[in-house]
């Protein structure tokens, strides 16, 4: 009750106010509840595509101004763009698609986010409750289809449960190990009305994520680290998802030990720092892979020892059986999943590292000097495994990425598709900050680069956003150039065009007798004209001497999307390379061929 300034608020007035009828609850329909919930959660953008089962929700979106809807040209791109928004900001991404084919088109994006533990809420339309199971028009079993690739999903059959369910979805998506959550809303539920109440907090008896690590295990880990003669720090994407880059950097520098980042962890520790040995794994550096294999104490921080990182786990274990492993992860199911560890620590990465740093500051024992170990590491680094032969007639893709880094001063957000270009971007663009490298790691999804760039540019319009792609990947979601035009997204597309499905061709050369089965792109469009047809600027760059100038010209166009078609060496391969089934110390280098 509002009291006028000239009114004396007495005890009697207070009693009268308390006895007056309570404000009646708002009565909202399901569509209004969806929009109001987005406002309550502070949602900035909803990426989506309309259809029959969600038209009532879209009508409410049209009436509100709490968030902006971004109309993509394909549902897959809606989920990818929402995914990238989450990767770049740390806040949950939101997508909205219709039933049936809208959902099935979104599944690739949902699976991509699930594999990389990205917090997202996907609202899907569904046929009316009375038609579920009747093979109705545009019906599919959304819960069944998405169950293997979501953290959780819900089918809401009662409008009275809708607000609570959406609150649960955001809570589940953003806590513990993050992931996508699907909320399936039948059309009649979006039209029915109920009293609206959106809970401030949510309690779920069956879901209690752990945040604090076990103090005894942390103490044991610190003792092991401080006693190491050949230590190695292995940092994964969990350090970025857990907003722990600051703590990771402090730990590495305080200890003085070498470190490496996974593909998903790039930027968690500054790539330009001397203690950083480069990315590890199938296309990692010699020094990173060898230090991983031959260290005596290894600490894994938010990483999962996947096959592209350690290769054959039998080789990894047998190659150094005395090595001790410490593993910090928010997800207990990830610990000892592929590699048996000695000191498991389950908890939020940031909280665990804060506790470790506190113990380190008061520890009487100081880190070993490890002079001999650093000498060995520098011998491996001296191999300069990332060197390549620069020609005067043909553009080397590595050179384009190096010049991209120089042009942007290492401060751009870089998205990528999947293939050789992805690996070159990871190897040659030095990421010093977290959340600047946006790519599909676990699922390896072609087509993500352009919608990823859209989500990032909407999140950070003041930053340069570059999409590094290949001529195969870009065509999978190239229609999103239309979305970029509609919303004036001045991205820079870096197409490393070698006229092949490059990574496929590389494997065919190495392991399939140079038989290029369906890897050659014989009917490519004129990308410059195609970009211009969508209303953007197109460039063809064919000479090495033109690379730097083209990049500078493109990034100088602050208000235009520029599509740069770099014609690169068709036969260039990604090195180093660990063949499938081999151990990470069994690398093929360019000099070996």
C-alpha cells in the first residue's frame, strides 16, 4: 500500500493495511508466462523461428519489449547462436522453435551444446495435449528424441506448472556441470490461463550439485604438486565455464610450472605467456604432448582426458605408470572415466582453486625449482613444431591466421567451424583471454561458425568478431548471411578455401591411399558474389602479398559484414598430428614427410 507523504503512518494504520484484502494474483496464459519468465531471468536475446505450435508465444513476444527476438533462417542456427551467446557471456542462451521439424532441426545444436556443457534453455512447441500420441500434424516425441543429448527435459501438460518448470530449467542448465535443458510446451498449454507466480529460488530434492571440494583431498593434491620434479598443469574448458581463469593463472604463475590448454580451454591461461606450452592433443605441440606423457605429477583442471587429447588411454597409462594424477571436476562421472586418477576432487573449479591457493600461501613447503624439467621442456619446444614453409605464390592458411591475430591485436572473438581451419585457428591465434575462442569441440559440428559469430556479436557489439571457416562448413548455414543483414551484424568471415573437405582429404592421404572419396568440392559458388547478393562486402584474396592488406581493409569497415575468400594451398596439412589409436607422444611432424 502506497502512503501519501503527508500521512502519518500509525500502528492502527499498519494493522488496517495488514487486514486489507491481498492484491489478487495476475492471471496469465501460458504464452504470457513464457515471456514473463524470460524477463524474470534477465534474458537479453531469444533466438528462434516461428511455427504453428508456438504462434501464441510469438504473439506475446510481439507485444513485449523485455528481450529481443532474433529471427534466424534455420532452427539449427537458432540453437547455435544461443549456444555461442552462452559461451561468450557465461549467461544461459535461449532458443525457441516449433514442434516436429522445428525440434528435429534443433537437435544438432542441442547435441553440440550438450557435448561441450553449455548452459541453455530451449523452449519447444508441441501439439495440443489431447493430440499427443495421435500422429498429429508436425508432432514428434520431443522428450524422447532429445533425452540422450540434454541435461534434462520437461513436457509441461498443466499451465499451472509452467512457471515453476521454466525456473527449474534455468537452474538445472546453469548449476553443476552446465548443459542444455528443453521445455516442451503444448499449444493448448500456451493458451490456458492460471495465477502467475515466478519463484525467486528453486529447491529440487533429487538435484543437489556440489560446489566445494573436499579439503583433505585438496591438501593431499597440494602436497603432491609441491613435491613434484616433473609437474604438468592440464587445463580444460571447465576452467572457462567455471569462470576460473583468474585463479588458474594465479596458480600456474605461483607454482612456476608448465601448462597446456585443451581445444576448449584455450584462453583459460594466456597463450603468449612463456609457461604455456601450446595446445595439446591430436594436433597439439610436441612440448605439450611430451610433457603430458612424461611428467611425474599431472593436475587436470576441468578437463576430461578425451580421445582427441590423450589418444589411446592404454598408451597414456602404460607409457608412464609411476605418474600421479590429480583431477578437479564439477562432474563426478568424468573422474576416472578414461584414466584412473590418484586424487579426485569434485567441486566447482573456481571454489576448489581458491582453496588451493589459500593453502599454497600458507604452506611451509615451496614448489620445487624443476630446473632440469624446464630444460627438457625447452628442448622439446626448440623443435619448433609449428613452423611451416611460406611460399610466394600460394597463400598458406597458417599465415592468414597469424595475420588475423596481428590485425586484431589478439583481442577479437574468433569463432570457427570444424576441420583443418579450426585447428589452424587454435594453433596460430594466441588467445590470452577466456571466452574469445568459440568452437564446437565435443561434437565437431560443421556449420556452427557463422551462427556462433552472430550470437557473439549480439552479446558484444563493441568487439571485433571473426568467423574462421572452410568452404564445406560455411555452406551448411550460409543462409544466416540473411540474418546478419537483417540485424546489421558486421562480422568478418575468414574463408580458408582449399577446394577440399580439408581434414577428410588429409586423412585420406595418410590412411586411405590418397583416394579422395567425395572430399573434393567441384561445384563451389562464387562466394564473393554470393556475399554481395546477401547485401554484404565480398573479397577474393589469391596472393600472399595481399593477405595483410585485405584483413586491415576488412576490419576497418566497422559497419559492414565482410566475406573474405582466401584461396589457400590445397595440399597443406595440419601438423603435428597423432594418428587415431596412437599415443600422444607418437606424433607425425611436417618434417617427417
